[in-house]
């Protein structure tokens, strides 16, 4: 049995015990199944490399990538001339060029950078200047009356705004899912429940030790997000950066709020953070957040009542009619910030290792651009690949509210989650996928939105437990949804 055949048979057995067996023999091993890792897997598979994505959790997007504001950024406010700016621009363009082929939704919302104080308004000239330097030349300065004409439900306290027409809302979870699915459809592999425990470089290739066995690879891409510095230290013996976890809390308003604004309402950014945003989602909700709280823990995504109340108050202050809209959910994400604001992309060329560190708020947009950058770095290191001709394309299901959903087509068996109108057909398709089935309830949620509505799984968890029996390493606990 060849290695490739072995992985076809065991690729989705996410409960394999630790073993000394050789799980994969590939050109490139990518450690970390966040949006960046998935994008790199797609790019390198399309370039003709044999690829394996290694993830310690039971599914993708279990770390920093699961909590973000789902905005496709133009890069108008990115640091001029930096690698981040370059990757954001390239990622933005590539997303728009491939999204229809992968069935990725786009909500053409546009954005307003809103000034609520004189001090904020005084920063507008520099923001517009930076935008033009970054190649975003369609920024428009709006007076108070013009801003309110565009978004009449905003508070009359707004002083002025900058319109950013090409900032859009996207699905933050379907995009990386589509990237990895296309990688797998074109020969890539994925290993889950396979945290990396060590590694050895022979001078020609790596032997990475994981909780499930060994992976042999010529090159390693570290896209481990919140644990990227630890992976470097554990395997390379040194890291050029230190992760400084930054928590961002969010408040999700009921879908009744979606009619109140159509634009993303951006704050005037500071040197430290882009600030708190009020934004519609592709799923029909309205969200305010994130905060920017420094903490030591890399996995404490708990929420704080006082902070959430403050977020709620800030949202109402900017959009007064939210006072009568109930809150559907709250959540927090943790961003892999470092001691410096820029991306920390480094190479150990002697050991065929590339680290993608410090990818924060813009990572969802820049992921495809980062993947292009990784390809260029590998070529400079001497890698030779032959791009796939006529690559396979895997469509992801649509979850966007402004596009026809599965429940609108007969034959769906039953509505399992009534809050989000998730059908049994959708759930079964995700669980039984022969490309990338959900490996946990969290993965199922991000693929279908089941349990993510008003009742947060209170009414549908028992039915979900029946439908997913034997599918997950950790069965669903009836009575509510997990993280």
C-alpha cells in the first residue's frame, strides 16, 4: 500500500491513536488549519506540490480564525508599502476573482469611517492620503448630512464620514473551507487530532512527529496562529517573535437589526487597533466589536458581562434603534498579536522552514495573498513544482441570507434548526462529505449555522445528537451547543 493510498483510507479517521507510522510523505507540511493554513494548502496544491495540512483539533478554524469580523478589506488603512499591505491587496483581488467558482458569497455593503468627535474628524485628511498611497482612490469624504442620507438610522451625533465603497462583508468560515476542499480535491491531504510534538531535519527533509504518527516533508510552513512562536521554539529551538494574545469580544444583535444599516461602520483607527466596528453579517445579523484586551492565555475566549454591556451601549449610542433589538449571542475571539504590529513572516532557509506569524485582523482578506507570497519564497528556496492544469473545483454550500438557501428547495427532509433554518439535507451532506466532513459540532456549526440562532441550540441539540451519533470523537451533549 502506498502512502497516498493509506491516507485516502484514513484521512478522515480523526480518532486514530498515537502511532510511529508514517502518515504522509509530501513536498510541503502545513501546520495549522486556520484561514491562512487553508489558503496556503490550496495555493500549493494548485501549484502542483504534494501537501498535507496538520491540525491539532478535530476540524479547521478551531483557533484565532473562528472569531473575526468577516470583512473583506481594501487595505486603505494598511501600513503603506508593507508586506501586509501587499498581501491584503493580492488577497482581496484573488478572492473576488475566485469567489463565484467556489460559491463564496459577497455582500456589497461598503463602509463608512465615522467621526464622532472633532479629534477624529481631524484625522480624516491623513486617512484619505494613506488610502490614496495604498491605491484605494475611490474614498469619498462625506458631510454629516451626506452620511445620514446614506445611513439615516445612525445617530445625529455623527460629524462626518469617509465612504469606502469596496469594503465588503463575506462568510468568514466558508472561505477557508473552500480553500482546503480545493486542496484536497487536487491531491492534498489533511490530518486532524494531530498536534505536532516535535521534529527533526535531516538536511534534506523534515520528520515531524504528531500525536498520530510521523509526517515526512521537504518543507514546513508554520501557520499555527496563536501557537506559532511555541512551535518555532519547540521544533527549531528559537523564535523571532512572541505571541501576545489579544482578546476581542463581540455582541450579536437579532436579525431584526439587519434593516437598520447596510454599511460597515468603521471607527477612526488608532496605532494599536482598528477599533470597534458596527457591521452587518452575511447571515443577516448585526454585530458590534471587537474589543482589544491583552491577556496571557491563548485559549481563554470567555466573555465579560461589563465589557459586553459597554459594547452594547456603544452600539446603541451610534445606532439608537438597536435599543429595542434583542441580543442573540455574544462571543470572543483571540488574535495572535505580537510585540510588533507588522506580520512576522520569517524563513529558516537552511532548514526549509517558513513561519507565518502575527497575522491578525486582516488575515481573512490577506490569506490568499500570503499564500502567493509563500509560493514565491519556496521558489526562491529552490522548490520546483508544476502547476495543475484544469484543477478540480469544490463548491461550498451557501449560508448567506441574501441568496437562496437550501430550505427554499423541496426535498430537504426536515428543518432541524428553526432559528437559522438549517435543513436535515444540509447537515447530512456535511457529515457524509467524501472530501472534508465536519469533525466536531463546532465544525458543523460553521458549515451550516446550526445552533447559532436565537435559542443557541436549546431546541435542536437533541435532534443533532441523533443525527451526529458516531460521527464525532466527542458526542454532542444534549441541552446546548458547545463553543
